[in-house]
C-alpha cells in the first residue's frame, strides 16, 4: 500500500467483500472524504489496530463506525471486533480482469502511482 495524500491505492485481498469487490481488484481511496452509511471504506478496528480492512460502513457509534462484510460468511467485521476508525472512503474500483492486457494500464499506473500493479 502506498499513500498519495489525500489519495491512496489499495489492492483487495480476501473475499469478505464479494461480490462487490474481488481479490485482485484495485481501489482508489480518499482520506478525509465524507462517510455515509453504505459507503465502502478503508478502516482499522479499535480491537485490531494492526489490521487494515475494506468494509461497508453501517452506522456511526462511539465516535467511529460499525462495519460489515458484504460476504458475511467470509472474513470478520464489527460483529467480532466492534467499532472501527475509518481512514478513507473508496471512490473508484478497477476490476483486475477489466484492466487492459496491453501496456496502457501499466503506463497509466506509473503516471498515477509511480509503479504498476503486478
């Protein structure tokens, strides 16, 4: 993960947000963006500050947010870890399988982020 404040790129790992997000998808997140219920966010659970997660914001609580997985059978969310602090909101999704196979995606990625995803 590489921060370009206030923008950051994030790669999806795991299947807790399927079918909305798939492993290998790339996200553009904006730090400081307004969060509303239903938004997909980058966050840290207060009980697991070592773990960065991509989840759906459900409701504000205790100065943070309750978060949910879109795929409740996979992964953990506020049911296990309680309130989370939202770091950024997802503003754009690039499906791994929709990226151009030729060099155009890599060239664009280098211009945006200084490196291309593998």
